C-alpha cells in the first residue's frame, strides 16, 4: 500500500449547496482536493500510469487529479472523505494486474464437450410433438 504525504495534496474550500440551513451561506465546507500525479515523487511510474487511467474524468490535461467532497456538513469530514477516496484510488492502482496466459483445450476436453452436445441434442429432440405412426 502506497500512502501519499499530505504535503503533495492541495486543498481548496468553497461554499457548498444543499442542506445546511443558514450555515450553508456562511461557511466554506465543500472541499476540492488536487493531487499532481505526474510530478509525485511518492509513486512509481507503473502505479502513476494505472492511477491516471483509473482517475478517468477526474484527471486534468496537466496530470492533476481533482476530487470534490461535499457529502458532509463539516470541512474536516469533507477533507477526510476526499483523502479516503484518493487513497482508495491509489490502493487500486498499486495492485499489479494479473496477465492471463492463453492455453489450448485438450483433445479429451473437446471430445467431452462434443459428447455432451450430442446427448443434449438427443434429449431436446425427444421433446417435440409426438408423430402419428
């Protein structure tokens, strides 16, 4: 698991819409977190590539991931939520994908498959309307 130091993260707070009563018009609780993936010294190149692919629309052209958190009514909880979401992305990107080695079916498995197909076909052919002999 790769952890990202907080000095690589940049936070911007702004006023969020939605519920919150009179407080919503006065307090900047929503968080926009920026993380520069391209210039991050704490990530390896393969992890950076996978992270940029996973980020999707959250990634800017400059290689910065933008995560917006407005779920909670306090600045601290939104900040923690944004950091958790980034950490989940990094954890997923740090898992090296397993490559499948293609194999060919054996002769015996082909024969078993064909035998099963013919027996199934004979069962199904017996389900038709009875003919008058």
